[in-house]
């Protein structure tokens, strides 16, 4: 980053903090509103108290003279100024950092991904997972092929956990010749994800538990390979439908960071017909299940 760009960002950071401070009333911040005020918003010293930092430090940030704030300081400022998710992300970017993802409510399923998952349910097995790989919704064809695991306790709904702790799951998902490639892809993707989730206890716990449970995972993790997940063609042997050759696509929601994975029949393999026969045997409406 050039010196000019750095100065511009420091100025913009200070300006953003000042304008958010001036827009937040004492009542909204839970502070007494008595006394004469030159503006209806908070004073600098009040923001400093709310953010658990010195008034001098905060003043220097607003004036574009302060040091680059740490992720902890930015989190405190976002909380003190009651920033929404968009404002919070903007604050981190102005400070030259990536904003950690906002926590999602328990059981949350991205509605835009869910609509597509349901629409494709008759022809394409699919599921939705959070960024760490924990499945939050499946459609009926996916359950018919792989079992119902959305909503399982602990890490039992997490795809990476299942891959490295269940040989039966690996055999169900794809041929053994692809296992090494898939394992490396899972770990490299998790490296990329956790790199953008500083101070996230859930991400740290998943990595720690996987290292303890799987020597294979620990060895791959120590390679420090980083790559966004790419989904390869899969071959599934199903006891009723027979052999299914499936292409894979991954869609990432820019709003929730949840992912939808859909499996599409490979043309010319007869998989589309076998999937259609399997779908016809499913009772009830084709729908997605929520955790």
C-alpha cells in the first residue's frame, strides 16, 4: 500500500468513526443524556469508555493520527458504536483487516440458497453447510443417498469431521482412488477459511479436535496448503439406485457465507434416469430439512 493510500485510509477511518459517534445518541448507548451537548451524539470520551480504551487513543484514531488498531480494538469499537454487519465490515477494511464473520443464529439456513436447494430437489442431491463445513440443510435426494446428518450433535454434521473420522463415509462418498485428493482439498480449504476467522473459538476448536482425532488430518494440516474448495466428479454406488456418476457445483452466498453443494448427473451415464427412479420412491414432498 502506498503512503498516500495509507494516509487516505487513516483519514477515512477517522471520519467514519466520528460520523457514527455523532449519529449515536446517549439514550441508544445506554448513557445518561443530561447536560448541555454541542451535538446530539456521543462525546469521544464516552465512546472510549464504551470501547474500553483511553480517550487519548480514541481521539487520535478519529484524527487519523493513531496507530493501526488491532482486531480486538476494532471489535470493541464496532460494539460501542453499535455498527451493523455492513458498517462493521467497512470499519475493518478501513483499518486494513478482514472482518471476522458475524455469528449466525443457531439453526439458520440462508433463504436464497434454501430456495435453490428445494427447487433442485427432484433432480439434484444437495445440501447447505456453514463456512466450516457443518451441514444445516439437506434435500430428500441427498438424504436418500448419504443419510440424514443435518442436525446431528457435536461435529457429527460436519463434512470434514466425517471425512477424517469415518472410513464408511469416505467409501460411501467416492472411490478410494480419490480419497487423498479430497482429503487434501478439505484441509486446504479449511486453512483458507480459518485464516480469515481470527479469534474464532469454533474454528479453533474444530481444528484442535480434528488434529486429536486424525493423524491424517494433522499431517495434512502441517503442510499448510491453502486453496478454495473445488468439487470433483463423484461416483456413488447406491444399494437401490446403482452406480451414479455426479458432477459437483458449489455456490457461496455473499451474505451468510453459507455454501450450497449440488450434485448433477453426468450426461450420457444414465445417472439422470436412475436418480429419477430413486426420487419417485421417496414418500412425501421433496423438501429441505433444517437443523
